[in-house]
C-alpha cells in the first residue's frame, strides 16, 4: 500500500510543486512506483513542471466525474518508467469534495509505493481536501520570516492529523555564512518538526532533477524511504578563506 504524502507549505511561491516533481523523480530513480497527483484544481501546473503538458488527454476531474478510468488519466514520465502524473483541471466546473478525492486515491493506493499530492497554497478548502487523503505531510518552507510564519500556521493545521516533516528550500549558503539569512537548523527549531531535508538556491538542483548527480534530492528521497536524517550542507563551502572568496564572487555574479 502506498505512502500517501501531501506536499504543502501555506505560502505560495516556496517551491511546493518543484519539490513535489523533483522528489517524485528522485524516488523513481530508487525504483519506487510513484504517482504525482495535482490537487491544485484551477491553478494546476504540475504537468508543466514535469514537461508533460502536451500529453494530457484526461485529468483528475475527468476521473472524479466518471469520464475515464484513473489509469487513463495517468501520464508516464518520459525518463522514469515507474513515475506517473495525474494532472489536474485548469477549469473545474464544480467543487471537488474531499470524499471524492479519497475514493479515487483508495482505488490507486495498492498500485504504488508513494503517492505525492501537490497541494494548493493557503489553508482553505483546497488545502483541507489534499490533506484529507494523506497520512504524511512535507511542509516546504524558505528561510524567510514570512514563509516560516505561514509554515507554522500550516503545521498547526496538520499536527494531530498526519506525520509532519519539514524541507527548507532555497537556502543560500553564502548569506547564511554572512549571517544575513536564517539557517536551515534555525528554521527547523522554530517549526519544531522533523527535519527531512535542505535544498539550496541553485538552478542546477531545481531544474536538473533528472541528473544522476542531483545530490540534494537524492538525499531527500533516501531520508524519506529509509528514515535517514542526512542534511545537505549548503554552508560549509562558504566558510574559511576560500569560502570568503566564493561569497564575494557569488555576490558579484
């Protein structure tokens, strides 16, 4: 039976969809059967991030409303044969209830090792609909006070309902080393939840998850699968004499 995990964060723009997509790829690279479900109905873009938008025929709303079978709405990833995406609808004609979502998930959970739900921003009905299907949650937060505040509100809604893990995204090691950005460990401490991983502010990481050398997401996947607690080090390369040089070069880039 699949582990059902909602990827959320409260605040928009923290990288929930990117983390959901790239984590799905990293899990599939570990030979896990993975389904990514876009539950951001009306503002969906998971299929775009996965570069599969041209393959969409049916979507999640079609499944709910009985126009197709769940498997007909699956889009197999172009590189990872055990990874599938179920896209959402960009224009939902009616409200989809949590019960309707749970019925679809129940039909699918025996076919996968992981089902990741891409959650809409905020903590309103869309958030509650996504959370109702999950047993675990990954709260994505950036090291900025506004993001931490919204993540804390999200954690408050989750605790007692699901197992909560935290991923700190877009960490700039040079700013942390200079004391100009919260460290990932400060964010973990403020939220008081299990640390799942750290992701740097790096286009090579966020845009190249399919690379065999994408260490941050590989670590994140291993932590999730095996219960490890490895943390990607964004800061050490910017410490010491050569670190100071790297910080100056990065500032001037």
